[in-house]
């Protein structure tokens, strides 16, 4: 009898946990929009269009063939590690396919001559250099 009582209590706890989880997910959906939080396996994998980085090895490593189109991408690393060059290659690839790109130059390292040599249409590039 004690074993049955214990199982009933455990089942009730599991049901309570499930209800609490569903309530939390519903609250997140109301606050941030449907699909803001979900179980990863509950939806088919989203097909994301990618922009090549200009490096086949990096595109393969990223798993989708480059960087996701339409997303804000931050490139982080130590000085002289190739962040600006990588960003400019991606911008050139995006522009080749008719896309518009913005470059936030936090390091004030953008060289328009170098960008043009990498294939960037500097006349169409949107640039911000915050203080």
C-alpha cells in the first residue's frame, strides 16, 4: 500500500511540474510572441538561408554554409585576428547576391580601399562608427 501511495504522489508531482512548465511557456509566448520558447524537438528544423563567409572551411564548420542571412552577427576576437577581413568578405558575398549590409566599426578599423579590394561595393555599404 505504501508503494502505491508513493507512486501516486510522484505522479502528482510530475503532473504539477508539467503544468508549471506549460504555464511558463504560455507566459513567455504572451510576452514575447508565439514560438519564442519551445522544446527543440517540437518543431522541424528551420531552413535558414546562409551567406558564405568566403572561406569554404569556415562555411562547412558553421553547419549551414555560412552565416545566417537577415541576422545580426557579432564577430569577436583579439586584435589583428581577422575580424574585419571576415566581416568584409561576408559583406561582399551578401552584396553579390543583391543584399544590403551594414558594418558597425567599433574598432574604427575599416579601410575603404582594402574593403574595395575584397569585393565590397563601398558606395552601397552602410557604416556606423560609434564612439
